[in-house]
């Protein structure tokens, strides 16, 4: 394997330095670099000041093989990155014909006239390699100096990401002859990191040295990332798939998807495959479960609607929960949540009905039902699955976890495809 | 005014460097420093490596008056910040008695025995001033060298924030004799930044030099921050309030609150003051509006519930929207959304009923009703306010904006307190 390639990531802009906006670029960039085997050794932010930018470029050049910058490429006077880069390299700003064509095309498409200020967006240091930005007016730039690479990109996140994904990552891999790296993300839900690690320890220990495993825990979910390093992509893909097949024999019930799959999308796909529809009855989640489902484009094909039964009166009048059930067992109980799920299913005439009722907090807890006590249910007309969750002290986290557990309950309680 | 105080903010930790976790500390710290008149000149992240940490400390000391660090203070071997600071200052790690008392107390409260590893959390460089951390086991540390200040804090955000707010910001203000600074945030909704700037231009131009205005635009909202600098807090507070009183005469309709107020909280407070209740009928927002309202603790005192009428069948069967209305005008229409708001109010027997219906996207748009077309309504039993919004291409943004506009419609359509 070639020697390790070291990177520095620099964001330029007063608004980041003074904490007015969140810098999401450096995290994204260093995570993407990590995936192609390039190691970030320093991340920095500086303001739009020539002396500060020159200083950080000198420092970064002394440490790293590649320096990636974002920001300071706008058309206004306070954006000075291009001018400063020209000064750093001892080059001149000249209009780049390719860049000018890009800018002119964007303006003509928008029906605007090209002003001199906009024309200047196509002026680049004459030692820059132009990298076309198809989603904005500020171009990407690539510089080389003694085999070291400097990359300048706009600070707008979606423009920076477009340039990285469509040009710069590949160019970096070629320039530094980095090895072929293949990643596969395995997504699990319903089991904590340490319990999962226990269950798959033997599998993990048996992985060959060129396939590494990383645990990426998130809210109620654990992502497993397999990273294989070698010479040929097709070989790596096959090897990783063989490991996943082995993993699925150990923990089939927790794996819900791969890579960009989300639980909401997977559940939606499962419902569609079975020609089934879904309705929700929400108490403690207050609409969040409906939102989690409907933020997915196309969810209207399987999501019919729901009742937000916050007040007990709504549980009785709209969901036909029996007043005796509420009085005897309370709103936060297996009996209530079962009736809610079964009744919303009947009322909205869907295949599946689900329900939530709990103490989201921060107040309203009792000794018997402390904050974080949540009941969920999933009814399919034949069976009703119900489960008690003991969640946390934080209201928003409880709302999100309860919704996640309902989605997982749907996933686990659907019949195999083709069985009705 | 004293000479400007310059700060550098450094986060230490491999997990940030490789993009595995998001660094929210540096933004928060630099925003807080800005509020007390200390200017951040550089922000950096480095890994848990002695040479890298020593190098960045040398660089930062050459540039800044105060260096704030977070991270690398845990009890495990890969956390080397304390050892490295001792090396940097040529001092020794010794057990600090105050720090030991803190750690011992936390462990006894949790019912755990104090291990040697935990005892070592109380070992500090002997030139450090100990700063007690009442919300965790890693202490804060304060160092001085030629009037320059170095501060080391744990990387866990809530521990860092606790130390900053309860000790470090005040200590910095005293050490550097920074002027008294008073901030007041004015929150507006329903008007874009440039339109607002136009309306308040004269007011802005008439502000005295020691009161500065900053625009902080967010999603559908613009925050105005007034920053007053002087010698006495009480005087500054009075001066800022006088300016706000003048502003309220120019744009009374857009200002909904101050400082930590959120629109959801303000609307809830207004409903409570009037003894009124609220129900929602959601189509395109799919539950998000209900969630926005119910994520606020105590919302059950004014929020009764709602119907998520995603499918048109639910609009007819659960909300009694007339099938003729749906056929003639479509689901995304003034007529439909009015019936939804009026009927959910009657059905759930509340003071106010609100509704949304629109094309959230990315698909489903037509020439007449492109993606981003949303109708909202607010009914109080006497009048029904309805409004057409022309929003954006992005599904999640459309969902959030539509909910925001409904909340603002409630705010604007409630009667004055005491009038029913």
C-alpha cells in the first residue's frame, strides 16, 4: 500500500468564525476523504482576511499532501479567496474561458444579463485547473505545487458536495494512486451497540485483515460499516457480500437495510410490495410518527392518514377507545394502545393500524409510570402486537424513539411477501 | 474601549477529525465569545496526538490572547490533553485535592467505587487553576502565561457549556477587562430579510453608535440582534428597550417574541391566556404541525388533537369535507382547506381549527398547482382565514414552512386578551 496521504481541510469566512452559521462542510469532507483512504490531520476555519489565509496556507502546506478549502468565492468584495490564492502562488487572475462559458450559461438560463461583477467570477489564478460547477456560479479550482494539491471550492454545501462527488474525489484518488476502497453500510435497529457487539464478536474477529468493521451508533440504530481495501473493486464487493451473508445468519432480525436505506423507506417499500396500507393513532408522539412516514416522497401510496388523539376525549370520541379502559388502566397502558391501533385500522379501513401512548415528559410522570414510559401497538386485523418501552427523560428524544420503535414493529410484524 | 481580545478555539479528538461526529462546540463557543466582545481569529481541530497538540498550542499562542480547548480529558489512554498541556507548560501532573473531592462525590452519589483510573481524572498540571465541573467528572482548567490565557474543557457539549456559562465567560471578562455588553434578540416571522431591512432602514440608521444591529435569518424567520456596549448594564438595558419600543411602532405585526421565545411556545402561551384550545387537520404536513405544537412541554393544556387526512377518503369520511368540493376544486384548494379547518374544529370541539393541504413534492405538481403550492386555513367559529403559499421544490422544507405559516396564522388571528 502506498504511503498514507495527509489532508488539511480549511473553511474560509467570517460568518463561520464568529459562530453565525454552522460549518457542516469540514465534517462531510473529512468523512469522504476517510472513505477513500485519505487521513485528515487538521481542520481549521479562518476569516476573510488575506494575512490569515496566507498564513494558514503556509502552515498547511508544511504538514499535508492535500489542502481542501471551501468558502470566500462569491462575487462580493469580502470574498477574497481567489485573489489570495493568486498571491500565494505568485500567479495572476485571468478570465478562464471555460469558466466564463459556465457563468454565461447560468445567467442566460435564468434570463439575467451578465454584469462585470459576474464576469469576474470566471477570473481564476492562471495556475489553476478549472473544475466545472454545474450547480452554481463559483467554480472549483485545483492547484499543484511540488506534487502537493490545493483544492478551492465554494462554501455552499450542495455546491461543494457536487464538486467533491463528481470530480475532486476521483482526481485525488488518481493523483495519489490511493488503493481501491469499498464501503458497505449495514443498518440495524432494535439492539444497542454493546449487545450487538457481543452477538457478532466471533464474526468480527474472523474478518480478514483487509476488511475493517466500524460501529456508527445513532439514535436507536447502529450502523455497521465494512471497509475493504485492495486492488479490484469487483473482488472487494464479492468479499464484502460474503461477509454480510454470514452476518445475516447471526442477526437476521436486526438488519433492516443497507447504505442509504432509511427505516421509513424500507417500511414503505415493504407495505407497497404487499399492497398494504397504514394508519396511525398518536398520543404521546403528537404527529411525529405521521411526519416520519410522510416525509418520504410517495408515501401517499401506502399511508392513508391518522388520528392525533392527544386529549383522552379524542381517544374516546374519534377512536372509540372505551371510557372504561381509560378509567381502569389509564391512557398509558397496553389495553388503551391496543384499542387505539385496532380502532384506527378499522376506522380508516387500512391493512395496518399502529398506536402510541406514553409519558413524553418532562412532567406527568408517576411512580408507576415514570417519564419515558411508552406503550406502542401494531394491529393487522388478526393479531395485535403491543410493547412497553422504558425510554428517557428528554421529551424530544422520547417522541423520536417511540416513533422509531413503531416503525420497527411494523417491519417485524408484516407477513412474508405473497402471504396474506 | 480596551484593545480587541483575540481568541483561538481548538477541538481535540480523532473522532472529530475523521468526520465521525459533528463538532458543535466551536460554533457555540465562538458565538458566546462574540457576545462578550472577544473575537475568534481561528478555529481548529486536531487529533489525539502529542506532537499535533503541541504544535497547535505554539501556533495559537503566537496569534491569540486566549486559547480555548475542548476534548481529550476522558479517563482512557487515548485522551492525552492533560499530559500534553503539562509538557507544554513544563509542569507536572499532580492530584488536585478540590478536583478529587468533586470526582469522589460524583462516584459516591452514583454508588460506584473510585478506581485508580478515575482518581487520575483529578490529576492536573500543577500550574493549572482548577475549575469545578458540576455536571461531569472531567474538570475545567485555566492557565496563564505572560497574560495569555489557556482554557481546557471537556468535549461533551453540555459539560463544556456548563463550564463556560458558570465560570469561564465571567473569568475571561474580568481578566481582559472587556466592556459590558448587553444583547437582546428580537424574533420576527412572516417577512423576508430584505423586505424587513427596507421597512426598518430609517430606524437602523438612527441607532446610536454603541448599539449595533445584526440580522440573523433562519427558516421563514428573521432574528434581529441588538448589541449594546458600555459601562453599566442597567443603562444599556434601558437604552435597548427604548429602541425596541420604537421598532414595535414600525413593524408590530412581525415581532412575535424575544430571546429564547419560540413561535410554538408563544402561540401556546397566547392560547392559554385566552383559555382556548386547538385542533389540526393535516394533509401535506402529514403530522408535522401536530409535532411542532406537541414538542413543547405542557402543550396538552391547549392542544386537543387532530386528523391526519392524507388520503382524500379520510378528508371525506373523518373530516366531512364534501366530495363535491374535492371534485370541483381539488384537495389543494381554498374551499377544501376551509372545510378541513372548520370541520376539525367542530369535530374535536375546540376554539380554533387549522388545516393544511398542498403539493409538498418532489412529484405531484401540475401547471396550475406546481410543487410548493400550499393552502392553509385557520377557523375560530366566526371567521375562517385562508391563505395560499407558494413555497419551494424541497419536500421537507415545504412541510416545515407550511407548519410555520399556520402557527403564524393562529398568532395573527387570535382575539386580544379579554375579548371572546
